[in-house]
């Protein structure tokens, strides 16, 4: 296997764990953690480490709230030393203009496509404790939980639409501002949060959804109706999608392509939800896959149940 490693969090965890100790202790901890990862992934001879650099296109896209605006914590005192060590000793690549996890995402997506989604033919594993990369299919290894799992394209896309509802508090991405009474009733969301959809409600909606993209857009449409923001809906959906989407393909300059929300699909969701709320008789189109509602977001979120072992693939069409 080849390991594509997002090392941004490693810089922080190792730096804070050895704060005040000799720098040699810090470097040794980084080395120990990386060697443990490479052993778990059987990738001592083939790996690439990525760390973030200057600039991030998401900062320019965020309109509703400042991207990562809630991150006010300090950096470890050895922050620059660790990054220099990773570059000089481990040949880490510094990513400018976008994020290290985008670079990892693009690498495993390319591998997934070459293998036509066959787990046995995929040879790159994404290494990160960050749940955001569950939006990209392929092999994943969580070094914190020490778990290897495979994400299918259906699961990855489903996880993306789940995040469109829940948002991301760590990155200050709001997601769906709140669930309206009609959505609460339709999906049985007892105790729904008054602000934000929240992870709990998002999981309940996804558990009942046979067409995640349409259902998520309907939830947003219902919120837009309630607040007189129908004309702003497409723009807001685009903003949330581009902040949450992990890069898969690149443009001619090598930067990750953003996610494009279809205006026709937004309009369809608006029309369906409007008829549902006004008349309660609007037919909802059949989903492309009737088994989609039984599909877990990703195997990692199931714990060990349904995963068989820490190193297994889950079929994209069944639980």
C-alpha cells in the first residue's frame, strides 16, 4: 500500500505532548507516530506526507461565517521546528492555496478511479483522524482509533450530504441553520435543536433518506421558505458545499475543483417542498438506488458492528 498522510494534526499533537522538553524528544515522538502509521498501512517503502502552507481558497468562499473563525488556540512552541523536520527528514510536501487534506483526497480519489472502486485494486490509503475525508472514497486509516476501513463512492457522497445538514463546528461551517416544523414532523425529529440542524438530527434525516441530495435540498428549501430567503438558497447551498467538499479532481492549474450545486436540482427541491408544505400531496421522485436508506454513512461510524474487522470493505449497496 501507499500511504497519503495528512500530518497537520500530528504537528499539533506531537508539539503539545512534548511542550517544554528537548526538541529531540519532539522529533522522536513524530518519528514514532509516523513509523507506527507506516507499519499499520504496510507502507514503509511508499508514502507521501502533506502539510498545509500559505493561503486557502475556502477563506474567500466563506460568506455566512469566517472559515475556521472559531479556531483561536495557540500553536505549540515547536510548530515551525516540527514542520521543518517533516520537510527535511520525511520529504513532506507543503500545500499552498488549499489544504493538506485536499491533496490527500485527490490522491486517493485518483487511485479509487483507476481501480474502478474495487477495494482489492486500490493501493493508496488516506491517513487522517479528520472525518472530513470520509467524503472521499477509498481506503482510510484513522491513526487515533487505529482503524482501517474502506469507503465506497455511495458512502462518501452520503457522508457529504450528511455534513451539508450538520455543518462543521470545528471549521465554523453552519450547515442547515435549523429544521423547520414540517421537516421535524416528516423525519420524526423529536428534540431538534433550535439553532443549527445538529449531528443528531442530521443522522436521523439520513437514516430515513433514500435520496440524500434531494432530501437535504428540501430541508434547505423549507428553511428558505420560512425566512423569505428562497432567492438566496442556491448561493447559500453553493457556499456550504464548497466549504465541505474535499477536492477530488484538479483544474488546469492543479488546484482542486469545487463542488457545483445544480440549479435545476435546487429548483426541483423547491417545487417539491413547496407543494408538500402547501398541499401535502407532492410526489417525491424515486431514488436512483432503493437500498440507499440502509447504507451507513461510513463503516467507521458504525464502530465494529457491520465492519467485520478493522481492515475490511463494506459493499456500497447494503448495510
